[in-house]
């Protein structure tokens, strides 16, 4: 072998105060007590760099990394400091930057300003011996397509300035801003590389060859090829995996060069795109393949493809068995970004994340031992809420998972049979096309942590206030339309617009009961998928599902602080009574033929509401009265399948019109009034952030799913080109009807939907596909992942702060196997939602 193929590494390590879990700027003090040949300063005083000796084997490199970390840990411990080998320290903020006092670094800060001031980042550099500099330059051109895979394996920087960035490696994005970072473009020789560096120095853009921050480069100070694209990795074995793959890639390129095999250089924009994909999704998303015209594939497939493509070189170097095992371990437990997000999800504390990465950095080379046995047969995915990296049940779910996997099959079968018997005995059904069907309930509950519930309360309360303000305005003064925030045709042309609703009294809350459908993505972030203001159902099913679990599996281990969903009933009744004339609160239903009849019966019974149909009410002397008792009704909670003004009784009496006129005169309050459909129209959904800004002067704290309106000419063309990639929905659809998930649809269905959009552009919207989170579901005695969403409810008495309540119940809906559609009418089911009250789990950042 003409290349020496020796190994070495440089690690940049954050210094962490073990009491505050913040960065510590004590590098100068620590370095004064460490040998200079292996430890050195970096641009920030919160970082120390280690430099290994040159070794020949992966085992030797592992020993060096462990030795140098241990040496730094021992010295730092004297000052109450730990170390963290991650791209960014999760609790680091911009103000934490403190410049190392040298002339070189001072000049850099003066010249590059913000680029230097935000350099709170740490990387891993791996060196492979290549004695011939011309050979090194040729090799670095050929291995460029593999660098993004190595970045994805190393990704350890999801948090920046105390926030989740949505990236797995924000460090690499920050790093790419340097003028000499990224790809060099094609270079044929060492001379061309030298000319490029000299030209950069001559321009004054960089000061010296050390500032050639390319993703891979001939070292400026050693006869090696240096990999620079990777984040620092807290677990040493992840660095060893990267080093093994990098060395094998160098050897493979050398063999190809010796055999004069041609290659096509990766165009710089494609290389940048590939690096960006790796930084964005890490191992949880997609990576680009190795082909001339690259296409995205699941990251796991691309990693395995690289390992197997390099097998001849790995075997030649004696690294095959080790690298194969390390790669499968890395894919199973996820990269550091995955593990950090899993740690944050437990309690919403960034300090927990820092504690994790410090423990991994200080720990054994192979990483900490698993806390509990893995779920070996579980088909985990990145967005699973209960099973995390390494098929480990997340901390909040350990007792639950342990309970189910210890149950004998026959006992689980008994529980399933008891569940079905309970459902049938209680009449727990839902309507589909006029027929009542059994409501499917899974026995594995879903947990919502205190910090998540607190965030949802804030975000949904904000959304509810803005939507109610919109309803009162567009049926009142119409300031929003006068100010040009929305077009009049958009609002008054909506299928949910009811002109008669403008006659209702001003200042009365029109949607005191709101339902919101939420999803979590693969990174754990919540998104609002739909708003429901006409007949938001599901609350009674949430109550029933809890009763079912209490009856059928009473032995399930319950967490402390579990909220009783029955507390929502008093809040519902109080909300409906607020601002209503004296008299009873009645739930006006379309009757037993309604698809939500079960819900109507349960809510009326348990919240103390009067359950009425059209035949039960009459208007006497300007007041609504119950015909049976003669009692006055002060509030009508409308749960109708028709518009109120169209409601008639069995004799054809226009009861609905009479009730509406009474409401206009102030004789009764209508809860969830006519015309609310203008606000939960799916075409209006994408404008809710504007409503929040206009009415509240705030930024949304919960994001929406990117949504296209095909009535807009520009977006219409985008949607037509991408019907097969998007979720398309009818504007006035409900219950999952008419929803087409493009990537899962047949070509004929996509073509048909495209024709429907062409025929009626205003009748459709399209949304980007959100890969819903998954949750373990009991299926034939085993736990299997199913996609889930969440229906939550906000009770509203006004539009001011504090006039909204997030109900202490929620319905988790789950999709059938292989589907993203959770609606019961499409084969979905439900889970009990265990909300843990905020308090002990308050966020510290």
C-alpha cells in the first residue's frame, strides 16, 4: 500500500460546570496542568482540544481517545468541571463565548466578527496517513460523496442557543458559513490545491493554511488526509466507527486511482445539498445515495450500503468485523442527536441533556450500559414516543412496557376479550354511513409529560383566543377585512360562512368549545394539524376509554400526578354557563341517528346538561323552554348534523329558525354558533398564524403544518406538480373523508385527485406529509408501533389572557397498520391519554 493508512484524531471538547451545567471558560487554567503535546487551546476558552499519538489500528485509536479524555477529566474534576464531546453544548447561549487571548484569535475575531462570536462548536477530526500529497488530493475528490454519511453518524448538535434547531447537526451548518469551508471543487493535484490555498490567503479572506476549513483536506502540518466534517461524538466507539469507515474509503479510492478507474467529481452544489441533508436529519431522515445522480433514501439504508461497499477494504485492514458491529450498534441506538432529544423529551430540561452527554463522554468507549432490556422484536422508528434509541423503553414508559411484556399470551388474550365485552356492554360505538360500529380501543396508554402539557396549554390557548377573536370580528366590525389582512372573498366565500351569523349579539363567545388535532414529528415537535370549531367530538370517548382501562387493566402502573379526565366535565359545564341567561344548559343533538350520539349522551349525563332534540324545545315569550318540564334554557350547546336554521321537528315545525331568532334577541346563548365553520375551514387553517399576529400581537408558540391553497394560482401549480408527494383534502371535509396521502396512493388515484383539483381549485387544500409519531399498540399479543395523533380541547370564556382552559382530557387516535389516517371511519382506533399534571417537571430551558 502506497498510502501509510495510519490513524490519528483531534477532539474538541466543551468544558461544563458540573453544578450549573453551563459552559466553563477555564481552559487556560486546565491547560496549564496538562502536557502540551496532546492538549491545546481552541478559539474559545470553553474548549480544549486533544491530539492523539499516531497509531496503526482502530483499537490503538480507541485507547488514545480514552486515555486523553481520562486525563482531561481527572484534571477538570479538581475544578468541578466535566467534559462533553458534542458539536454544541445544549445549554450554551451566544453570551457564553469567551475568546482565547492570543494575537491570532484576536485578529480572527476582529476580521470575522459574528462568525467567531458564535463559534461555540466542537468537531472531530480524523487523520489517515497518506504520504504522497498528490495522492491525498486525488483521494479527497473521490471520497467526497461518503462524507455526508460520516456526518450523519456523528451528528450531535441539535440544540443551539438553548433551543432545538430542528437539525441533527447545527454545528455543520454554522461551520459552513466560513468562507473557506465546504467543498474545494475539483482539483487535479497537490499543486492546484496549494494554489487555491495561496489565492485564498492572498485575498485576505483567510490568514494562513490552517484556515482552509474544507470538509476534507491534506493536513497543513502532517502527512495525512484530514476529515473535518464531523461533529464531536460523546461515545468513543462512534468516533472509532467513523475513523474505520474513513480509512477504508481512503484505501478504496487509492485502489481505484492505481487501477486508473474513472470518476465523476461531485458538483459543489450537490455536495452541499448532500451535507445539508445529513445535517438536517442525521440518522432519522434521509441521505443521498452514491450514484451519479443522487436520490434520497432512508439513512439506515445508505449507512449499510457504505459499510458493505467498503467491505473489501475493511477486510484488508482487519477492520470488517469491528466496523460492521459498530455500525449496527450505532444504527440501533441512534446518533447523539437522537439520544439528546430522547433525554429532553422526558422532562423538558436541557440540563438533563447536558448531564447525558457528559456521562457518555466520561463513560466507557462503548457507551453506558442499557438501563433496561431492549425490546428486540419491536419495529422502532425515529419518532416513536415510548421506545427510544437502542430499542430502549423511554424512562416514562419502562414500567408500562415491562408490565405488558411480562404478561403471558393467554392473560393478554383475556384482557382483550374483557375489553371487547366492556365496549359492547357500554355501547361504545361510532357512526359510519348511518351504522353504529364498535369503537376500537388499545390497552397501551399514551403518556403526555408535564412539560409537554404545559406547552400545549400555552400554544392551544393562544390559538383559541385568536380564532375566537376572528369569529367575533368577521361577524361583527370586520376590521381584519378592512385592514386587508385577508380578502373578503376568502372569508365570505368560505363554505362555512353563514351570513345570518352576523345578526347574533356582539361580544358573545361563539366557540366556547374548540377541538384541535395535533401530531408529533420524528423530532418530538408538536404541530397543529386541524382546527375544529363546529362539532369537535372525542371528549366522551376519552372519558370512556379511561373507564375501560380502569375496569379491564386496573393493575397498570399509573404515574404520580395523573389527571382524572372527569375534571374536564365541571370545566365544560362552567364554560357553557358563563355569560348565558338564567336557565339550564342543554345539549341540542340531531338524535340517535347522529354519528356522535354516544358522545352526546355521555356528555349530557356526566356534565349535567339537558339532552334535547328538536322535538324537546319550544320558544315561549322570547325564551327557550324544555317542552317536557317547562324549564327555561339559557344556553344551547349545538351538536347538530345540520345548520341550526334548517332544523325542524317531527311535525315540520321550524324549531331551528325560532331558536336562532331567540338567540339574536339575547334570549338564549348559542355555544358553537352557526357560522363557526368559516374558522375551521381547512383553507383558513394556513392563515391562523396571521390571526395570532393581528389579534394578539404575538408569534405562534405552536407551529402549523405547511399548507397550500389551490385557489391561489402560484400554489395551485405547485400542488398539481406534487399531488403524489402531498396530502390533499377537501376544504369542507371531515372525518378523514376525501383525504389522499400522495406517497401511499396509486398512480390512478393521484391522477384522479389532480383532475378534481383542476375542476374545482377552491375546493381543495394540500399539506406536506408529516410523518406522525408512533406508539406501541397491542396486536395479537405483541407490541407493534402504530401512528398516532391527539385531539385536545380548549374551553373559552373570552379572548383575553386567562380566559381559556385546556381541558384535562384528550383523545389519542391511532391509525391501522401501515396507515397515517387515524379516523375511526377509516379503520383507526383510540388510546387512553395519560396526562401528567405540570409541576414537578417544569422546564429549566
